[in-house]
C-alpha cells in the first residue's frame, strides 16, 4: 500500500488501509486507537512507533472479513499481532489489546 492509503496520527502512529473507510468509521477507529494508546502509555511508557495495517479478506456482497496486522516498537523491541474478524472494531481492539499484553511482559 502506498502513501495515499496511510493515515498518520501524531508523529509515531500510522494506519495503513483505513483511508477507504467512511468518515464516521474512521472517527471511531481513531477513538479506539487513541484510547488504547493512552492506556498503553500509562502502563508501559512512551513508544517509538505503532503501525496498523488493515486488509479486506473474503469480501462478499453480504459480509466482509477484516484482517489487522499490528506492530509496536518500544525501547527498540518489536511486538507483532494479527487478528481477523467480521467486526472491524472488535478486530482493531483485539489487535491493540494483544500488543499491549505483549509489551507489558
């Protein structure tokens, strides 16, 4: 995916593949990411970079499955997570929760 499909949130967060979503969905995505990042920063401290990549898979007329790959870099350590679900918001929240849990260890 190119630059045109990447949304930058602050200096250290990037969302790839989310740009094609409608405005109201993107607002909710930003709120979910913001809330998780705030919670994560309070526990594990500042991080260098958070990257989330959204892919549509198994898209049909009546249903769509979302795959989100997450990468989190804290103090030079890289954490990865991947979630696939029919609910975009659940998948997003789950991938961020997994990254948070890994970083806490």
